[in-house]
């Protein structure tokens, strides 16, 4: 196997070498402690070159047209001279079943473009871990000069919450009817979303699409606004026929500009970073525990006490952490 130093990887990333970018991401996704050490080194070095992309989350049920949308939207961004990276958070891939997002050949045309980079979801680990690895992948893509980072997920489980935790703007792709406007509302997507795109609007279903829009606007009206002075726009269009995408592009831009004016753009990113810090504190405590044999023994002991259902898990965790601190 090819051995590359961290400086080699960084030079590769900075010079736009997609193969080395891919290798850096593989390093980030690795669970091995020695790889993690290298990943930390890499991330530390690239930090000064990060932060300048627009981070866009995209969700919608399977079949809503996410890949088609990303392909068309991505091409539009390329035409405007931007570089586009596409990442995915797929809750199914963390359950070791087939993946919902990754098992078909996706975005083939976009993938061929020099200024586009597509990376499927990491396939192992738990969802929270996958989201954190995806965020670090996003940072590496920023260091590689990508202007837009699109993060795709499906409307399943906690994945939207995790995507919202690492992005600046959240786009919800919807199809007409199917009762899924209600599902969206129930699952709380409507409270997280910043831009809605009703997809597959073509000649024959214009009226239905307009009705769906009215219903959505009514539902949105009753929700507290997430961003001051922002009314969530509902754009009608067709990802396949490239209709409505320019409007989504404009709305995203307007939203980002508003966040900058409202001084929430950076504030939200800071808050997101705090959440990730908390995640990593827990993660590293577990890692240290597993590396130190004596600690691991205690860890297993208290975990077993909890799993025997005789003792309260939080009490067992507290006793364990107190032992950890004494070490
Ligand atoms: P995903 O599962 O959300 O990624 O959805 P896909 O992008 O794979 O699209 C699912 C199906 O819907 C595919 O057969 C697409 O060709 C089709 N599709 C996507 N966008 C449109 C659209 O705007 N109009 C029509 N008629 N079909 C579309």
C-alpha cells in the first residue's frame, strides 16, 4: 500500500488532486487509533483553509429526486464557476443493511466534471459518528477549494437533525401529494427547513403542485420562524428538466446573506462546533478507556451492571467516570 505523509496529503488536497482528497477522507473515516492520530494532524493543518464554503443540507424521501436535483443544481453551480462537493449521511449504512443512498450509480454526469467531487456515505459506525466524520470530510473539501458542499440525506431517523447540525442551509425536496407533507410536518422537518423545492412539477400537474404549495405555506405559517425576517420559500420545479433550480440557487444565496446580516451565520457555526466538541469528548473518553486495560475492565464491569437491568445506567456511568478521573 502506498504510504503518504500528512504534508503530501495536504499538498495534494490544496492543489486539487481528487485522488489524494479521497485518501485523506479514507483516513478520516478510519476507526483505527493510529489513523485517528494522523487524521487529527491533518485536520489541524488544514483548519486555516476551511470555513469559506456554503454548507447545504438536502433531504427528501427516497424517490423524491435528490440525486437528480443535486446533479442539476451542481451543474448550475459549475456553470457559475463554482466548485461543488457532494457528501452523504445515510442512516441505513450505519445499520449494516444495504444503503439507501449509496447502492445505485448516482450523479454520473456530475462525477465526471473536473470541479465536482462526489463521496458516498461512510458505511460503518453509528449515525452520530458518521455525521461527525462527514463534517470532517466537509472541512477537507473546503481546504480543497470547494465552494458548495451538498450533504444529502434521506428522511429517516435522526439523519436530518445531524445534517442540520453541520450545515448552514437546509433544503427539503418534496413530491406532490402522497400525504408526505403531513409526514414532513410530523417528523419536524418543517421546523428545520430553510428552502422547500417541490420537485417533478411538469405540465400535467401544475395545479396539484400549486395546491401543495398553498398547503405547505399554510403549515409553515403556524411555525415559529427559525431565522429572523426569513419566510421559507416554496419553489416549484423539475430537477429532471432543470426548472426552478436557478430560483433555489438565488434563495440559498439570499438566505446566507440574511444570516450574515443577522449575525447568525457565524453564531450558528460556533454553536454547532460546541456540539461536536461534546461529541468528541465522549468519544475520546471511550477511546482512552478501551486503550487502558485496567480501565476497560472497570468499563465492562459497570456496563454489565447496567445491562443486568438491576442498576441504573446513569449511576453506573457516574461511578465509572469517577474511577476514570482518579486514574
Ligand atoms: P432520490 O432517491 O431522492 O435520489 O431520487 P432520484 O433522483 O434517484 O429520482 C427518482 C426517480 O425520479 C428517477 O427515476 C428520476 O429520473 C425521477 N425524477 C427525478 N426528478 C424528476 C423530475 O423533475 N421529473 C420527473 N418526471 N422525474 C424525476
